[in-house]
C-alpha cells in the first residue's frame, strides 16, 4: 500500500514571484524568487502552482513596460482568457479530488496580475473562469516592495483550519 502525504491544499502564484527573471527589464526586486512567500506556503503545507506569465508569453522577455490600458486589447485579453480557462480546468480537477485552492497571489502594479485597485487583465479573466465553475477563492496582491508586511497579511489567509 502507498503512503500519501499530500496536504490537500494548493495556491496559484504569479509567475514572477517564483521567477524574477520573467519581469520587465529593470523591475526585478530580487535575483531569482521571492523566497519569503514560498517559504510561508511550504511551511503551511500548501502546494504551489506557478501561473504562466501572460506578458512574457505574449511579448517576450525583452518587452517594454506597458500599462493595463496598453495591454487591454482583443488579442492580449484572448491570450489571457485561454490561460485562465486552462488553469480553471486544472483547479476544477483538483477540486474533484478534494484538493482545495486556498488562495491566488498576484502582484501589485502588474497590468496582468494585479488584484486590488485596477485589477490586472489576466486576474480578471481568471476570476471569471473560476466563477463559471463555481470556484470561490481569495485573491491576494503581493507588494514586492513590502514583503515583510505581505507575510503578516498572508499568514491570516492561510492559517490552518
């Protein structure tokens, strides 16, 4: 018989939290990843799913920094919707197996992955795709310039049940 140690908990994380190399040139906060966020999730036995970076896929690594309004066009929104639908299907499969999506972590200031104030295009599409599947989950916006404060707030989102 197999021993299964899975926690039954997952989180969707913006690509650049796990890989700062994906950010627009000049905007990386760290050399690789935002380790504090990853450590918090691992310590709380939450599996990590790295969401694709819609901007990287769409415009490449050497892309120019753009605003939400600049990205808000039919082609980019369709691109984001496709990624969001694929992720929502994956989350639905996890849900069938009683693995709970605990939260989604976006990034402040991102035209794709911001959550508060002016929501990012990808996050809007992801919220819609999950809503269509009756999946409700908190969205959290990480401010990569205020990691210590983020960790304190994130702890409230993921306290063990």
